[in-house]
């Protein structure tokens, strides 16, 4: 390890101390779900957005509200419904009867952390308004552009079991989410703890651990985390294997993929790998960091064809085959 990497590694060890405190405070409020908390922190530190898929009642809202509390950030929960309008999201202009002037009334999107509950229940115009804000970090209200607060992070949820009356997001829109997470049921032991907390009747409150300024400084530090050129090539090989599996001799998935991962996947994979190294308190990326986040970065970026669906293959199966086959440097 050369001197420059050592300096970065020491800085990361020093500056990432608050991650353990965040995990401790969130662990006191949320039972289990360590994987979801980890990945949500990675996205926050890397300026990314998250799609969470899971059935109702798995503490998705509680996780996101608790996260906003520990970083002392503003929080908005937006319940997406078929009758929602873009103005309900970004705001509109209103007439001031005293002055006769029109003034902007900002919508709930003007917060640091946005929970977009059941995003696929809103029509495409509303989805587009949200996705524009995610990409540009600003919105336009009556020809006036307004910057959104930093950090700005969208966590969108989808219910996988009830699709009637929904408006599925197009692939280009889903691609703007850095990670797609699947939240599962708790263990028996965790569910007993959840029942005990519910009997008390009071929702535990999380205390502030880190400031917004520290989060913004963390983003700058993560950009400096070292990643070797060989690992950059490894990332590109993984992405390329989802587009042309025949070149990597993954014969069992040849002809199963309609579209592979986009170039945005390469960028997000490198950023998320650096974020994963940071929460592990390292100033350099390893192949294990890349493997750890690959599934979450890629599962929503691969489109399968009818043949794959007929054989009941999933994108997770494709990603796992790629990771098992592509040579690790």
C-alpha cells in the first residue's frame, strides 16, 4: 500500500467513526433489517436514490424516518395515488390577495429525504416530475427554477404483490435509482421483539448522530477512496457480461437477455463499491466490495426476454451467474 492510499485509509478510519453510532441508534429503533440500513447509508453517502420492494408492514417507512432523524434532516412522506398531480409534488403558485402578486408555494419534495410510497401508483406525469427532480436536484414552478436542499435523496417503495391499478415505471426511469433493494420478512426472534415493542405503544425516537454538513463532507471523502485500475476493468467486465454473455462463455444465459445493464450501472457500481468500503472503514476498494453491491446495482437494470420468463429465470439468477463466471482480478 503506497503512502497516498495510507493517508486516505487513515482519513476514512477517522471520519467514518459515526457510521457505527448510526447503526447503534438505528438498531435501537429498528429490529433487524441490517442489510437495508447498510445499503440505504451507502446510497446516502454516494448521492444516490433507492428503490425498495417489499410487502406492507416491513418497517420501510420507519427505516427512512429514523434515517432522517439520525442525520437531523427534513423528511417528507408522499403517498402516491392515481389522482396525484405534479403540482401536489413540486408545488404551485398562489395569488396573494393583499399584494395581488403570485408567489410560489413549495411542495413536499422540498425536503432532504423523500419517501415516495408506492411510486408505481401515480400516473406517468407525476413519476416524471419526481424523476426530473432526482436527476437535476431542482424543480421548475411557473418558469422559476428552485434548487432542492442538499442532501436530497429519494427512497421509493413498491408493493410486489398488488399490481392492479398501477403504472409501472419505464426502464429508463428505474435506471435512475442507484440501488434496488428487496426487503424480506423478519426472523422468528426478530418478530417477537417487534411484537414486544408494539405492545409498549410508543414509537422509539432516534437521536441525532451526524449533521448534514458531515454527510456532505463524507461524499467528498468517498470520491477520494482508492480503486485500482484492475478493479475498474472488473466492473466493466461484469457490466459487459450482462450485454454479451457469449463473450464470457456463460452459455446458459445466452439468448435470455433482451437488454443488458446501461453505462450508468458502471458509474453507480464504482460509487457504491466506494461507499461499501467507507462503511467498512476502509480507504480502498476490494473485489468483495464490488461483489457485495453488484446484485443491488444490477437487479433492476437487466431486461429479460420471453424465453427467460418462460423458464422462470430472474435477473438475480443472471447477475449471480455473471459474478460466478467473470474472473476476479
